[in-house]
């Protein structure tokens, strides 16, 4: 069975339909499967429910699918960087389901592992817990959250081989490994496509069993959302603006 | 004189202990990393999947694959490790992080915290805040004592909660309070910024609180090398 496809459109051929649910890896603009997102935009598929920690920024990442109004609903933990998102949400064109970031990560991990639900303290006693089953364990209140499985997962990796084994780079790993496990079909874009045996088996993070299709994106453009630097003469300093 | 943002950060840094694993929120909490006391080694956790991170990179050395939870470019240090978001929140939700320092819009005398949404205004999302306050061993809030003229330390929060009974300590520009979030001792004022009076604090605080018998009044020492 051949998993390697010549380009992103070919890798998604036959998988896309209106109204489907798609998981997209990445944190901010770091580790997003941008080439696959572009191919989804170009396919014209509509009414998508997208599960992703963030919603890109205007015109970049999932922002592309917001601009083209292909998204019906987002399941995310934070969407504060996207003006188009705000406009469409306030106009009632877009639904949002906020999940605490750890709950989102665990729902995806659970979905991929065949776990239909779990209990967590996160969100107990808040709006997030309303309407959810509550249980007490060892004197603490917990709420039940459901596992998530998507029709399709799209992920970005640093290296992959033709078997679909994946290795990620630095903080571009984030949600990608869990999402790879939680798609009925998972398509991975990789910056370096290698032959089996080139990756050290001890270093593989996502085993190929979770990846059905793979595409090489040699010239992936990566974006920096907050470019923060220090001068060579300066002592280390952190800053940060309040949101 | 009320404390400046830097002095509040320096006071929060006094809660660090050698060997702590710490998560710092955006805003004043980020400044805490500039005031880590001498002789204390801590590892900073970033919830996007990094433990142990260094300062901002030199110009020209920014790496799009290497960012913190505020999406800012950062650097590796010798102790750095990378992991998935699920592992990251296993650290946070599993009680492996010793200290979380974060900002707030409101804190109640029972330890309730509100910092993620204002109904009727645009909602950005809670990110990792609900997980941090539910899972981290000690939660310290650093915030301005009032918002314009509105008190932020309240009997009960009026905004939707980020967590119920989760805050252990509040550091404002006027002083420091502890909260007995699991017990019944409520909120206690333990420290006052230099030249701030108890009357001023009382007039700007809606929450009820006790005053510690050994109440301290002093500005924290700011390490000169780190002062801006």
C-alpha cells in the first residue's frame, strides 16, 4: 500500500465532503499543516467543523478558511488573534465551542485511544461544567468530558518516512501527535520525506499505523506570530503585553 | 507608594523555591522570570509543549518552531524537553507543576477566580487557564488592586469563573493576601506595600479579610541588574 501522494490536493482527494469534522494540528501558527489547509480551501468544501487549538490569524492558517467562509463551527481553546473570526462570530455566521486547552488535548487523546469519556477537575464549578455529568472522587468535584474523533485529521511533521512514521521539531509538535491518532483518516504533511530506515525507531513520535496518507512539502513557509528578540549586548529579559 | 509592575513581579518571585516547576501567565507574571532569586533553580513550563526555556533569541536567530504559550519566540537551554499538548496538560492537570502565577479580572474571598471572559463582549477563550488553576499545586494571582475604580477583590465574583476555590495567594500593587481555599479561614492580608495604608486597602477592597498579626510593610528588593 502506497501512502505517499504527489501533492496536498492528491493527498486529500476523495476525503472531503461538506459538513465534515476536521482536526487541524498546531498551536498559534506553529506546527500548522498549512499546505493541507490551502488545499482544503481550494477544494471549496463547506460547512466544516474544525477542531484546532486556535483559528490562525487573518489570512494565514485556518484564517484562510475563515476568509472563504468555509467554516461553520470551531472547537478551540483560544481564538483571540483573528479579527475575521470576531466579525463572523458577532454576525452569527460562525459557531464556537470553547474547550479548556488541556480538556481539548485530552478529548483528542481519548478519542484516538478508544476512550469515549473521562472525568476532569478542569472547569468544575464553571460555565464549562454546565449540563455535564458531575461526579465526586475523593472529596473533589469532577465533570465528564467526551472523547473526540474526527472524519479527517491533518497534521504537520518535521520528518516522515513512506510508512507514515513521524518525527516533530521543537514546539511544532503540540497537538499534532494526538490528532494523528484521532482521525478516521489522517493525512500528514512533512518537511522532509525519507525512506524507511532513515529515522531512528527510538525517535519516532507518531508510528505509521496512525497515518494513512503523507505528502512532502519541501518549501513550507513558516510564520512567526510574536517576533521577540534581545540585543546581543543586553541581559536576558522577558516582556509580554497584557491581553 | 504602590508597587510597580516590576515590583509586583519581584514580590511574586519570592514564592519560588529551589527545584520548582513553574508556569507563568501572560503580562506581569511573565516578568517574574527576571527576578528569580540567586541560588534558586526553577524550570519554566510552557503549556504549548516545552519544559525549561531560555530568554528571547538574538535578532536573526528566531525559530518559528520554537515559541512559548504567548506565541513569542524563545530559546532552548540545556535542560529543555519538548512534548505534546497531551503530555503538557498531564503535567498541569496531574499536579506535577508546583506553582502557577497568572493574572485575573476578579478574585473572591473564597478563592474563586475569573479571568477569561466578559459576557456581551468578544470572547477570546480560556486557553490553558482553567487547567492550570484546577491542577497546579499552588496558584498565585498577580493583578492591579482595582480596575479603574472597581474593586477586583470581591465577596463573590460577578464574572464567569475560571475556577472555583482555586487561588492561594493574591499579589496586588497595594499588598499581599493569602486565601485558605480549602478551609474556612478566608482571606488574610499578610503584607502591605511601603507607604500604603490599611485604610487605602480597606477602601479599595470589597472582599472581607483578616489582617495578619505579623503584618509586614516593605517594598521588595529589586535586583538592580534586572531593573528596567
